[in-house]
C-alpha cells in the first residue's frame, strides 16, 4: 500500500466522482480507476458502491477514509513542523476563502513585514473547503457561511452589511436608503449561480417579493463593478468589500428592508499543528478586523 494510492483514494472519496477526482489530481481517469481497484484488492473489500458511472463511498470506505485522513493529517503536521524550523519569515500558509473580496488588502499588509511568507489560496465550494479544513489540508478558513463542526475553532470577525450599488448618475444615487422592492424592475448584474454572495442576494430579492431581472451574469467582482459603473445595471456589494473599491462611478445605497448582515468568521482546526507563520497570520487577521470594527 503506497501513499499515492491513499491520496488518490482520499480525493475520490471527497468528490465521489472519478472524472472530477482525476481532474483534481491531473491524471487520466483510467489510471485513477485502476489505482483504486488495486487498493480495494489489497484491502479485500470494495470501498465504493458503484451503479453505472455513479460511485458512493460505502461503509468500508467511510471507516478507511477516517484513518487515511488521520495519516495525512499527521504527515502534514510533520511537514509543517519541519518547515517551521526555518522560522516565521520563510513559512507557508494555506488559506481558504468563500470570497476573494474578503482579502481586501489583508495579504498585502501582512507581507509588508513578512515578505518571504508564502500563501496558497483556495476558493472552492464551502463544503469542499470545510472538508479540507477538517482533513488538515488548509490552515485557516475565512468564511461568510455559518457552520458548526466539532473540533473546529471559530472567531467572529465582523458583521458585514449588504448594500445595493448603482451607477453614479442613477436615480437612486442620492438616496441614503431604500426598500429593495423599489428596484424590482431594474436590470441586475450578478455573480454566477452557486457563488455564496449570489445565493444570498437572490434570497434577499425573494424576501422583497421579486426575482432579479438579470442583464449580466459574470464570474468575478471587478467586472461586475465595471458594468455597474458603465450604467448597464445595478448590483450588490458588502460593506467590507466596498472599503477597497475606490471607484467613484458606483454608489452604495443602504437596503433598509430587508436588511441583512452576514457574519465573517475565521476558522481553524483545533488539533492541527500550525506553523509560527500560520499562528502569526491568524492573530494578524483578528487584529486587522478588530481595527476595522474600531475595537
């Protein structure tokens, strides 16, 4: 039994999908299938239930996965501890975020004093990132999605209000606040389906009694702001993200009804080994948001 087999199994178990797992591992799907088959042969039991192209982790696979996760968690801790001997200035930090907008100038500010610290950023589905956190693959998780998991510590960083943004010349640009139903007929520029911010704002519109009239559906925040600033529609932004926009072509308008504040949290696995760099960066994030909150 080889570590590579275990890594392949762990990835397939996470996705329960051979094609996606093969893409993640950058190998051919037949090779991955053969590796899993050899592992099952060595163990003497199937690890997955198969029906056509669908696979599901079975009771043997679930038990085995718990031990495989422990193996890699211990190995990751060993790697981190060895790397930590190089000291804070040459550390390595793996960070997952539900939205890149949460980063603001966070990384840049930290690297002013720690220019040699390396970062690996992850932005996947919330469930995938939680699994990575639990398995020890990542150090820290900046999230706007509430969750509770045993063994995971969370620090509430701030309450982040959701605003409407409109072009500078828009009829609502001079308003201090609005009821969201007032823009039911406006063209919206929103992020793609499945993005946590999109899911949240769609639910706000439904609470206001309408489904947003989508003029554009895009993948990232910068393009969204440019389209709004060009007068092609309106959209949403969080109060935290707007601090770093610095674009006079878009204007934030407070949503009085339905009012919503999402919670930004920082999470880390309680029993995972954390390098000096990761611990330093964790405290830096907490202090950074405390300064924003005026604490």
